[in-house]
C-alpha cells in the first residue's frame, strides 16, 4: 500500500505505509525532528506544490490542496504525525515520505478524491534534494534568531561597557595580576568578539541561501521541469522574505554538506565566545569572601542544599553547559558530513538534528547571558580601584625610565613587604614625587594614550 488510504486503518493517523515501515525499522534513538525542521519541510512541500501548479504539472485544485496541507504542516498543526526516528536512512527518505503521506491524506480530505504521496505531493522532487534543501532553510531561519540574540547581547555589553568606562581594575593574564585596565575595556573585548562572530555567521549565511531543490536524485534534475529550481527558489523567497536561490551546482549541493559543516564550525567559534564570557563572569563573581568579588551577579536561587545562604552563578554555568554541548555537536556534524560517497551525503538526518540543536542552544545561551547576567551585574568599583592602586605590576610604567631590572626589584619588595609601589620606588629611584605619582596612576596606565 503506497497511497494515503493507509490512514483509514487508524483515524488518528495521517501517514501511510512507508512511514509505518520506518517506524518498524528505526527505533535506535527515540529522537524526533524538531519544530524548525518540520516547519521548513512544510514550506518546501508547499512551494513545490505551488510551482508544480503554476507549471501545469498538477491541476490547480490539487496544487492548492497540497499547498494548503503543507502549510498546515509548516504551522505545526500535525507535528504528532511525524514519529520517525532521526536515525534512519541516511538520505532522510523516511521523513520525506512521512511528509508526503501526511500531506496527501490532508489534501485528499480537502478534495474528496485520491492524492498520491509520490506522484502528486512529491512531484518533481527527490528525498535527495528535499532534505538538503530543508537543512538550509531551517538553518537560515534559526540562524536569524541566533543573530538577533547575539546582536542584542553585543549591544547590552556595549551599554555596560560605557557605564563602566572609568572603572579601573587589575587585568589578569595567566590568572595572575597584570597591568591596569578599565572594566569598560574588558567588556568592550567581549562585545567585539560577539560582533566578529556575527560577521562570520553572516558570511556563511550567504551560502546557506543556495538550495539543492530541483536537482532531484543526483543533481541532473531528472523528472522535474527545467524551470522548477528557479521558480521554486523564487516562491520560497516570496513566502519567507529570505533571498533563497538555486544552488550554482546541484551536484555539489546533493553530494556534500559543506555549508552545513561551515556553519557548524562558525557556531563552535560562537560557543567558545559565549563560554569565555560566561567563565569570566563566574571568576569575577567568585567569593564573596575568598574569591575575586569584582562583580555581583543576580541572586536567582539558593545555591546549596546544605550550606545556607550560598548563592551560585547559575546562569553562567547553564550557558557554559549549552556551549560545551554545541562544541560537541560540531564534532558530530563534521563526522556525519564526511560520509559523502559519490553522489549523495548519507547522514543528512543527523546533520539536520545536530545543526539545529546547536543553533537553538546558542540562541538560548545568548539570551540568558544578555538578560540574566550582563544587563544586571553590579560592579564593586571601590574594591576594584583599591586593588588596582596596590598592584605591584604598576611598576611596569616605570620600566622605560628606570629599566626592567630595577623595576622588577621594586615590584618584589613591594609585594614582599605589602607596601605600595610608589613608596618603594620613592626610596630606590631618583624620580620626583610628581613624576612617580603621574606614572603610577592606575587610570593613566589603563588609558596610556589619553593625555587629557
């Protein structure tokens, strides 16, 4: 049984024979395709039906019925009708046929006559071009959500950087005290990292807009109209407002998943950026007595079941786990994408599943950092200034005048005796009080080129 009449066996089921076979065959993971994938799959089927109708390849009423049914799938009204395990045939044929069967059943109910999942819903298509297209479409849409979250995060960091532009603190390298900087400067570095991630992601997005659809089984376009690829991309662009276009070479688009790998790699970089920010926040928040205690993060919940009053940096920790998972998923995407043999990439479902997980995890992580950490931390400006003032590494500013060796000796004495650097320098150099005060001023060291 290959048509949608299979749903008559169970009035609650819309799929047919091929989906049932997939359910019997594939039960390894229990994973299901997420909403963004099903949304994109519905859009692809809807636009294909519209184009097939416009090209005269389907009757107008049949084309409309399929398009409307596919739009209902895109809207999420039938997600429970997509039960096939992600770990299935490597082309994703089982899920493509799952969609074809569900849409055929819905269209048949609208028309009151048979609708075939292959001949009608899948007209001019193959799983081999549908699933790579869905990967790109879903990834672009989720990427736009991520970039919006990252842009908001960068702006939030910039805002806090401006607020703390004059707050001097001790920088750290190797986790050890280094020369002074401002908290605003430190934050500006985070914002710059996020914006560089945005630039990298934007560059990759251009390639995600190229779609395999129209290449059918191997890239030749067998069994589809010669104008289908162009008109399909135009229809999808009109439907989504995203400038999709046919892949310049359908053979490459079907045989490999290079752009998915590129995006996954850029997401790994983004994950490491967010992880760096989260980790720095944890260190800066550490304490309140025995840690750095530079900032205070919001007290969101009790931190211990045994230690009363303990509060932990829960948002940076949750963000850190999301980022680590995203990095691990990148490795899985890369390994899955190497399984390209001749004319087809054959781990497409896993690539789709892991890539969309990465995007969703990092979107959530960026939003949490933005609204639950960056926007609301409080800096201990008094403590930061006092530590910067007593930092022996201030002696670095004297090095051009007195030389490295004498400066190192002054730093060692100041540290051993617990004395301010200026007191030791006053004893061991011939520099005037005015010059010492000027050279050792933490603000001047943090902003050495600002002579105002």
